[in-house]
């Protein structure tokens, strides 16, 4: 049968600009959230995490914001570089243990 | 040290055949996870092992899927009587323990069922 390609949301930014990638998570009981970066042909790579008792956490060039009221997570990348081009996934955990539920992903494209 | 390794990197099989996918976690990591990623999709949880506890199998899509972890280290994911919808990248991850610990992912095995 005919196959239909699935298209990820895409964010295109100019090199040096700041990027904001958004994610809506599903479970209000989730207590731990992670952002992953996935380059083509590779497994996901951890970027930054945040626990539900926080609303902001900063890393090197990255900041994660958590709004539990509207179940929204965002990843801000400062001074975006061509090497940041990848697909970015948010993930949540809501039943202890280590099982993660991943979002659909956003493709970030950085134009030099 | 070495990261998570998976083999084979690519597997093409005929519909109806059984396949085994292997994962070697990072040494010392007690938690091991399997996920599936279909084209253009996010990761779908399949199963995870933590130490000697019973595995969390809640994500396995059917009884054709099973996984073992021998000696608390290497894991094998087995898919019996493969179907075309099983075609995906199968990713393994390990972490120091379950809970709030970073999961380190392997490069995945790309499975194509013809």
C-alpha cells in the first residue's frame, strides 16, 4: 500500500540567534523531564533535565523552563550553532522507575 | 570508557522470520531499556530491566516481543514472526540505576522487514 511520510515540526534559525523549542507533556503527575538531541543515524544524547519542583534550570548555552500549570516544557538554546542542527525530543517520567515517555520531536535547522 | 553498543547495526529479514537484537550496556549500569523509533516518530518505550527486579514489560506491543537480560549485563530483544509494521530502529539505553539518572543510548539497530 501507499506509505505516507511523517513530518516533524521544524524550526529554522539563523546561526547566532537564540532558539526556543517547545513541548507539551501529557501527564500532570510527571515528576522528571529531560531534553534529548538526536543527530541523524545516532541514538539520542542527553542535553539537560529538570525535576518538577523546579521551574528553570540552566546549562551551558541551554535553559529548560517548566510550566506545570499548562504542562509545558521549553528548551532555549543561546547563540545557536550549525552543530546544534538535529531533532530535539522532550521526555517525561510519571511512575517512578526509569520508563520515559517521549514527545514527537522538533527538527532544528541552523542556517549559516 | 565504552558506551552502549548494539548489534547488528542493520538487519533485513523476511516477514515471518524471528530476529534477535543485542545490547551491551555500559559496565556497572544496573538499568537497561529498550525503545523503538519508527520513521519520523519519537521513541516508544518497550521494556526495562533494573537489577534483579522483574522487568517492566508494559510497552511491549504484542506477545511476539520478548527480552532477556542475562547476568545483569547483556540484553537480547527477540521479535518472533516479524511483521512489516515491526520495521523501525530499536534503541537500547542504560543508566546507573533507574530513577533520575541519565539514560545513555546506543546507536540503534535498524530493522527492515520485507
